[in-house]
C-alpha cells in the first residue's frame, strides 16, 4: 500500500512539471515539426525538456532586450543529421565543396553519406563520430567522392556502395590550421575558404541560438561537434565567426550561427581547423 502510494505521489509530481497553459502550444509544436512519441512516458520527458527550453529562451531574450546578451534564442527544430552523429561528414563535404568551387568554379552538394558508409577504414566511426582529416584521407585514397544526388543521405550507416563512375570531386592532400590560433584561422578562411572545425556544442544556449553573436564564457574547449567556418565579421562591435551547422535551416539564422571571435578561442573553435587541398 505504501509502495502504491509512493508511485502515485511520484507520478503526480511528474505531471505537475508541465504547465497546462502550454497544452495548445505543445500540440502546435508537435504538429508543426511532425513530432510523435511511442508512449506517454516519452512524450512527458520531451514535454518537460521543451518547457525548460521555453523558460530559458524567455528569460534569456528578456535579458538580451536589456543589453545583457549579444544574441537571442529560439525554439529550434533540428534537421539534416537525424539520429546519426555524422556532423564530421557534413563539415568535411562543406570544406570539399568550398575548394571545388574555388578551383573549378563549380558548386554542388557532395555526399556525406558516402563518407559515413565508406571511410571507417581510415578512422571514422560512421554515425558515432569521426575526424574531418580522416574523411579527407579516405577521399584521397579512394580517388574521389560522389555527389549528394547520386549517393543521398539516409542518416544510418550502410554497406559502402561507392561508384567510381559517379565521382564528383577529389582532393590530393589536406592541411591543419595552427592549433588555438584565431588569427591563423581568420587568415585561412580569407585565403583558402571554408574551414572544417570542431567545437563544444553542448550548451543549451548554443542549441537554442537564433540570432546575434553567440558569446558564452561557460562554453568549454572540450570539443564534441563538427561545423564549418565560412566567414567572419563584426556585428555591433562584437567580432564573430560565421559558422555553418548541420542541423537544418530551422537552426539559428537559416542554419548558421555567429560565434564569438577573439574571445580566447571560445568553444575551442580554433583548436582543430583543417581543410582539403584539391
């Protein structure tokens, strides 16, 4: 009887964590982003996280309106990657595409799925992560990479089915940017093109970024996510890196985030810069 009472109390406590005033908004969120859950327990967990993020966004943006932050947050919907940890592959093909445009004048999407499926021999781990330079090593040894059109993204690791006759690009070598040197990264972006980098993307403020210059002194240099630095600039006196993420265009500012530049290598952005050479 006591055990049953405890379960009821705990269930009641869990239910109390959601705000009934947000029921309609939650239903609209699920409908807009095609969300469905296997059972009530899973949905409750997702709902609690959604409400926690909503409270963080509301408070943060209120503080931003008073000049306490240089960026705004929003309820982002993640796309592109799905459940596959293939950020390294998206970053790699982005750098390859940049060099292809620079050397040939042609620009089209290359295949991250080709890398996920086929480059494990060179140190990558499919949907469980990888380094961009290992992806470049594969492309060099393989003699090329297919386009996204001929080898489309499915978000799971499959058996490799690379077709040499459909090769869309190649590279001959790769190089690194001086570790931790933001000036060297700036020069590389200006003279070479998009640079693959790794960052700490675990902070909820990063995940919920919407606009402005993301400046978070609590962001560590323990990297866990690959992105692509495509430019740099200054906004309202704040130096930033323009970074392309792989979470779809609903993330941030059309799929991009402005991350703080010249703030002591914030988020480790200049620690592991690398790029291919055509």
